[in-house]
């Protein structure tokens, strides 16, 4: 906003050449006034880039007309979406060797949507789902079950969301958040724009620190695939007692991912540090390459850098449906609508199933997938002029009860729909954690897809484990990668 200091000096010199003292003084005063105007303008622009939290009166809706996390508490007009009454209890169904079982196992589909009748239901389907019907008219289907608003989180997380509502602000054009360290969850439970909805997804409750054993596959068009096995950990500042307080102030999360199979990839480890203000402190990432036995910086682990072992089927920021800095896009809040989305996906996540039961040619086994009618926030991201990304436009549909992205549509530079994302979610009722069973990203042009996060044949996730900051440093990667 200001001329460089040297320019101001040169301007002063030009004004003083050949002028009488009084005129010099008048010119100098005009220059000072101009500089003050520039300062006021700059401060006003800075203030406009910081978006205020909601008022205490509006925040009082949380837990009354809104759920404690900001969804509409009431059901819809025709009763197909019920009122939220607290979600599933911790004893909603028995566990089987630590794995979830299905609280709704006796229910049958109300109806099934196929390519033949999809037009009848298109007002509650995404463009991506309609494209899947067109791409796979014989096999893709949506089995619609009764809707259950099963989401519940611990009481302290509800209280944290209420603190966020009156304190947290967007800064730096929306590419960071401030005044969040006293709450740490659900930055904007009463969002006013698309960026705030995205930040809710990125700051949602995931059960505290979590360890998982998961798998990933990228099937060929004939359904053949090689499974990649991961051990991953995500830790948060509140769950890391030895984290330096200064470092914690701008920390969002710490993520570590180790490949355990196949043998050609085993031992490789990825480490990511994500921040709250991603302009002030951009993402840091490192990779330990087991073959080379060295740790190196990994700036490519961001934006449209290739996802780990993804065979080119996903980008880094496709992981978790979307992650990382939102700064390359202009975000627009379209509004709220009712959609048939994957939900309460206990059947397809069952430990009784093998991965071969789920992974099929073209898409996952839709005879195991459960869909329900829920309200979602629709947001659209358009690539900014001068920025680079393989997706020129992205459209996300975010579940109002959990703030998780449940559907995505990704468009190429020609404006053509390229990839369609579906996240199959469920409630870890024994821990009060809403989470993904897995996510699938379908390339409707090539006919291939990637599925990530399945754990049917793995040991149960470990929620709330005690994490140490020492384990999330570049120096610790070598030990983590020992085969």
C-alpha cells in the first residue's frame, strides 16, 4: 500500500528543489497527510480481512434451536429427517473383538435408486452421483435407509464449540484462524461463508489423538489391485503435554504415516505439521525413504502433489476429502440442501467382511453401502487467477451434524467433471467419535478409483492415546521407518 522509503525520499527531494521554505513546508505537510490516508486505508483493509466471531446472542442458539455443533436441531417438514436427540449412546450395539457392530442391522432399504429411476430423485442427488449412474448404469446403486442422526461427541467438545463461536476469527483472507487455542474444535459452528465451513471440516473432533492401521487400493478397470498398508497417527496440541507452549499456539495437528506393505514401499514414513495460520506458518512436511535411509523435506506434500502410493489417482489435499491450506481458491457458500449421502456405514465397515468383498471394478460394492437423507452445506471453490492446481473447481457437500465432507466433485481445467468423492461415515459410538469408515475417489473418465482408510481386517483404532511431541520430529522418522 505504501511507496518504498526511497521513493518517499526522492519525492521529497523533488519537492524541495528550487522552492521557497514556506512552499516546501506546505508540500511536506501534504505528503504527511497522504501517508496518513494510506495508513488508514491499509488498516481498514486489514480489518476487513479479519472476520468477526458471532455475537453471544447468536451463539446461545447452540444447544437450543441448533445442536451443540451448529446443525438444525429440528427435523424437516415431511419427517424424513428426524430431530436430533443426542445421537447414539455408547452402548448402542455390542462390540466384536473391539470392532463396531451395526446398531441398525435389522433395517431394510426404503427404496433403491438406480440408473433407471435416478431422474425421479435427482433433486436429492449430486451431479457427481448422477455422473456415477451414467458411468456405471448396471452396477452403481444407492440403497436408501431410514435416517438416523447418530452423531454424538463428549460434553467438553460441545463446550469447546460454543467457545469457538464467540471467539474464533478468520484472518489473512481466510487462510488462517485466530483466537482458537482456548477451544481447539469446530472453529465456526455458526458459519457465515464457505471458508468457515471448510475450517469446520479441518478442525472437527476426531477422538483426540488417534492411531490407525488402514489400507488403500487403486483398482484397475478390471477390479484387480495391490493393497497398500499404513500405520498412521494424528496428534493434537491438547493431547501432547510435552509440546512447547509457544509451538502449540499456532499448531493445528501433527500427522505421521508409515507404509508397512508392500515390501517395495515398506518403511517409508511421512511427517506433516499443520498450522492454524497457514500464511504465517505454512505446512511443514518430511519424508523418510527407507531405501535411501535418509530424511528429506517434502514441500510436494501439499495442494496437488501426488497422494502417498496413490498411483496418480489422488492429490495430497484429497486426503480426508480435503486438507491443508485453502488459499489457492475463492470459496463460496452455496447454501444448505437435503441429499442422499453415505451414512451410518456399519455394514460396509464390518469386521466380518474381507476387502475383496468391498473392492470391485469401477466402484466399491454398493450392495453393502448405506445411504440416508441428511442436510448438507454446499460450498464451491474456484481456482484463483494466477494460482495453479489440477482442479479448477471443487464442490463439497458437508454433513451439517458432523462438519465432515461427505461428497465432492472435482473439475478439470476445461470445466469437465473429472473425479467424484464419496466418504462413508459412521459413529464410533463407544468413544463418541464421528468418523470415516473410508473414502473413495472415482475417476469417471478413466474408470479407475482409489479407496483409502478401510480397516475391516485390521485391529481396532486407538482413540485418545498419549502422544509425545518427540515422536513427531524429523529426527524421529528414521526410527519409525525401521523395517
